[in-house]
């Protein structure tokens, strides 16, 4: 039987230090979801084209399904649970999504939120065209995007 | 009932959990000792299986078991026929249903052949790659017309042709009408396949607890109760031993209600056999083959009209692509047949279809469920007739509308609920007038378009109508309970996939019981909470379950009034329910909290009086006598780039009539999402099969879904014609947005490219296909 070497990685996830030994081929999305039980990060395509698995690595949006967990060694990650994991205390962007009905099934939502966090930091007052541009890499099959755009406009106003 | 919440844009109860990553989806279920499943699927569209070699796979690390069809013994059975054929004279019907694992033959690329169980998903997939199948290749049946050639290979060897069904339905006498017509329009039209592409793929987790003899199934299904009933029967268990949970589901749109997917049959069997929890999660590529699809049809249609544009009759002959198996009966083709006449008063109609087996994935309803095709045919014929007769396109439509006094209006032919197709209610002219006003039709035609054309811009306007049969039976039920805390729990059997049921249903209960919607907790999609029901499909959740919940809440309201009138010694008529209490009108000091009343209704001492029940709880059901017909108008202005043939949507207007509206915010969301899927269907999404039945674009890199830069803002307005068929007066709204977008694109693009003699008779389009059509039109 072939033996696969395990690698030990150390990283921070939502501000908490994590150390795990894993197979080098384990996807970062699987690592977050199944090793750390952070199931808010969703997987829609596993080939980098829907954006559902978007998380932050050192503050920048990345797609966890096309990275290996070992590549996150030494980095700081933030998942949707890192925005707020408490349904009673929503992050302002999460609250704006609720306000404008920017989610239906909610499956794509964590990816949209995590795409938008760094975008809004860099563009605190974006116009609709800029918002539609940054969102064009994330797929939502339920909402038709309009209410997501409105959520971003609302969050930027606040 | 006071309607404080009904009709209000209440923010959704389910959102906080979804927004914080705390909502449970099927793939989030993780059980100790759980094994993972992967499938070996056929790489061929049509082949006879000579042998399957699993020995190399079995030796792979982590592999626990591998099964092929022969391992299943008597458990190997074709799936059930979900919908029997309609009672139509001279019908031909050859049902052939999917099998758990292919045995003698494979019939589409992606059909499951072997199943691997391993310690991890990675290991299961590694092993599946080491399975080898030796086959004799057979010609793949891909094209619908070629499928019916006398010498065509047969998808099912025991049939003498690739015919799943043949149905003719008639209203009046088309031939006679055509003989009297001033003009008859004849065209051949195509509608090709797409996929629902819910963002969450399918999945199933099964836990068999041998000691308790209890099975728990988490399944991405739209119909948990029928899944429980079917699984229990297949496995020889009592329905009480099987609990099916459809947790949060990442979009359904129809294909998540196929009974039974092969994986749904196999995983419970594997869990029992291995006595271990098992999990299978579909990946995106699998979803493109293994999940059902919809849309492929070819129509030969004709419309007979008078000189002034009055429709005398319509005749339509079409082929419907059933795929390799047809578990859903004739639902999709019947919808096409029965939706075609739309909002128009047509006395004579002949419709004939042949449902054809092909070597392609199975076809079952996907949002719109065949209605698109009918609407496409009718609206295109009207456009062509309008051009030929020199009548304005709005005018030709309004001249043929069913007049409001003609409702209920019957089209005589048999609908998918097996009753004669009858529209319960409708009022079409006001919606058209609103749409015309909103898009500023007259000014666009008279001023805007000529001005922009003079600037060299290619702008066009489309405007089309549709109806949607919604809210069909059989029934749904609900149990409403006032808990000691004062909170109200509601259980119903349907599943939910993002439609906002946690909120809209709470609004109905909140109004009946005088509580706040956030204090109403809905449990849905868990068979341990509610025993009876059918599922979420055909835009029926709000109509059927909504009315069941209303009935149960009303019964609880009566119990509250009765109990409180005993306690307070006043007449029931003098009581009111407000802010979670019941009190004598005008005497707030008499208020009893509903939670306290619930405790008093369930006493620890004394006796519950004969004829009464403990607690404040009631169960009730609702079954509509037939479906409620929603309707609407879509209008759009586009600009076409004559070089690239990219289409930019400048404005998009929807005027919709779905009866009374529970939550306008949620309704608008349904419309937005439907339109976005309609846009994809019309201009971006097409499943490309080659002549061998291989799907060439099975990824989101190659199958284009609409994105935020291609879906415009959607402007909406409403007309409210309440349905007389249910106490709440509601009609379904889930599919409407997606239905008329194909003909809308065709009409608007033709208008934008005026000067080119272009007739668009196919959907989906794409810039490159449009380029070919324009070149061909210019050449002829
Ligand atoms: S799941 Fe990662 S981009 Fe789709
Ligand atoms: S809300 Fe369902 S995919 Fe976006």
C-alpha cells in the first residue's frame, strides 16, 4: 500500500492559530470545511470559476478550491465565520445583504461577502459599474444580482 | 384575520444563519466513522457492456467496497414512474425508467456503472479511476429527428422505435379554421438543452443506526416525504424507521426533485450493508451529466389568422427530447402543449407531440418546465404574423387576449394535473398597458429608436406575454403549535431551496395569531416533523403549503379564542389577539400571554374535557381543486453591436400577476432570479453535445452562466387578480421570470437589426450563432 507523506502546516484562521498534519494534495476548501469544520465556505465548482469558496488570505480574496492547504502554511486566513459567526451580531455587510434581500438559497453568499470585504476597503464609495465589475467573477443562480449590488451600495453608504 | 404582515416586505428569518455560515447544508454533515462514495460513470453515450474490471480499484488504498449492478441482487430495480400518463385518447406511452447501476447497456455519458466506497473522498475518486469497462460501442442517438429514422439504433432494445410517447390533443377544429383564414404562418422552431446549475450540487448522507433500527438521510431533495416513503418501501423498512432531512438547499429549480436518483437508491443500501455512515457529494462536472436537464424540442407550428390579426387557430407538431429514461412521465411535454396558447383566445388548436428517447442525460422539469417552449412558439408566430399583416406587435396581442369576463376560461385539452386546462382567473389588458407605459413604448418607437438609429445605433424593443399554471395539487399539510415560551412552531412537509418560506409562511401565521413573524419558527423538509406531503415543485409551495398553514393557524386561533373565552368568561367575539396575547377588546389588563394559555390548555391536574385536545395545536391540509394561472408581460430594450453581435440590455420591465402577494420583497427576488435564468437560457447557456453524445462544455468555464455584468436591473410592476381557488387568493410565482425570455430576445434582436431580413427561430442564441444567422440572412 502506498504511503502518502503528511505535511504539518501552521496558520491562523479567523485569528486563531491552527496546526495540522495533512496530505499535500488536500484542497484548502476541504481543509477548512472538513478539517476545521468551518462549513460556511461553500464549494460550487471546484475549478475556480464560481467564487463560492472565496476567502481572504492575508486580506486578499482567494479561491480556496484551487489552492492546496499546504500553500496556506504560514498565512492568515479569514472565512465568513470570521466576519461574524453570530446570527444576532451581523457584520455591516452581512446586515446590508439581509436588508436588501441579497440572498435566496444563500449558498453563494459567503463567497460574495468575502469578495466584497477587500473591495470595499479599497473602494469605500464604489459606483454600480465598479460593483458589477468586481462581482462578475462570482456566480449566483438565485438573485439576478440586482439586490446584491444594492446591498453593496447600502453598505458603502453606512 | 387582520393583515398586518401579509403583503409586507418582511426581512427574512433565515438570513442571519445563512449570512454567518451557520446554516446546515448537506455537505456540512459530518459523522464519526463516515465513509465516502464516488462513482464510475459511463464515458460512452451508447454501448453494450461486455465486462467491468474492478480488481485494480479494489486494491487501492482506503477502498472498503465496490459494487456493480450484479452485486445489488433483487435491490436492482428500475425507478418508479413518477407521473402516470394523462387520460388522453389514443395515447402511446412507453415508460422506461432509470436503473441504479447500468447492467447490460449504458445509455448516456455519466450513467453510473460502479460505486466505490472508501475512507476518504480522495481515495474513492482515485479508485474509481482504476475501474475498466469493456464495451461494444453502439451508434449514439443524439438528434431528435434522426432518432425516429426507421433504421436508427434503439436506446431501449425492447422498443421498436425510440418513442417514449405520442399524444394528440385538440380543441375545436383547426383544419376548418385554417380553410377560412386570410393568412397561415408556418415555421419550424428549435429549443435546445440547458441545465439548472444550482450553485450547490446534489449530495446525500446516510446514517444507519443498526441498534435502533433507524435510518437518517440528509438529502438535497425538493421532496423529502416522497423520498422517505420510497426508500422505506425499497429497503423493507417502516416509514417510521426512515427520517429524511432536506436541510438548507443551495438552489433547486426542479432537478432536485427526481425520484429516485441512482445515488439516492444506492447510498441507503450501502449504509445498511456496511453498517457505516456514508456520504456522496456530486462535483460540478458530475452535475453536468448526472443531474437531470431540460429544454430540447423541435416544433413545426402554424397559425391561421384573419386579415386584421385575429387568431383563428394554431397547429403545432413537436418532438420532445426525453433523454435516456423518462421517470417523470410527460410533464414537460404536456406543459409545452398546454402553455402554448398563453393569454390568447384561440378557438381551434391541434397539438401533437412525440417524446423521443435519446442517448443524453435524463430530462425532468427545470424552472419553467416546458412552458418556455410553448410560449416561444406562440410569441414567435404572433411576431411573424404581425409583420406579415402590418399590425403593431402590441396590437396583435391585445386583439387576441382572453376577455376578463371569460374566466374561468377553458382550453379543453388535458393539463399536467389531468384536469381539462382551465384558467381560474386573469385580467391581461391592464398588465400589458402597464408594461407599455413603463417601457414608454410609443415614445420609443416614435422618437427614441429613430433618433438612435440615425446615430448608427442598433436598438430594438421586445414585448411578450405568458401564462403559468401554478400551485397544482395534490395537497400539503401543516401543524401549528403555540409553545409554552409563546413562540409558535410550524411544521410542513415541503422542502425549501431559498424561496423564503421561513418568512412568508411565518407572516401568514403571524397574522392569524397576532404574533411577530420572528417569533414563528418554521420547520420544513424534515420528515420527523411532519408526516404527509408532496414537495416543492411547479411553483406550488406558497399556494399549497401556504394555504395549509393558513388553515392550521386558523384552527389554532379558534382554539385560543375558545380557551380564552372560558378563562376570561367572555364571549369569543369580544376577544382579540395582539402582540402575542389574547385579551378582551379595549381591556389590555385582561391579556393572557399565548404561551401561558398554551400551558393552561395542557394541565397537569384536572381533565382535558371530552371533545377537546390538549395544547394549542392544530394540523390541517389544503388541496387545490386545480392549478391557479399566473400571467405577465416582459418588455426589454436592447442594443446590438453589429460587429460582435453582443447584446446589451438597456431596460428590462416585468409586469406580473400572481394574485395576492405575501411578501413583495421575496416575490421581486423570485422574478429577478427567474429573469436572470431566462437570460442565460436565451443568450448564454447551451449544452453542446457532439454526434457521439459527448457533452463538450461540462464546466463553468465553458457553459456560460449569466453574471452581474450581463443581467440588468429589472423594473417591476404588478397587477393583482386573486385566485378564487384558495382562501389566500395567491398564485405561484417561482417560475414566471424564466418563461418568456427566449421570444423576448428574438423579437428585440430582430427589431434592433432591422434592415437585415432576420428571423430568429431558435433558442438559445449566442453572439456567434447570431453572427451565423445574420450572415445567412444577408446572403439570401
Ligand atoms: S468552488 Fe471555488 S470557485 Fe467555485
Ligand atoms: S442565493 Fe442561491 S446561488 Fe446565490
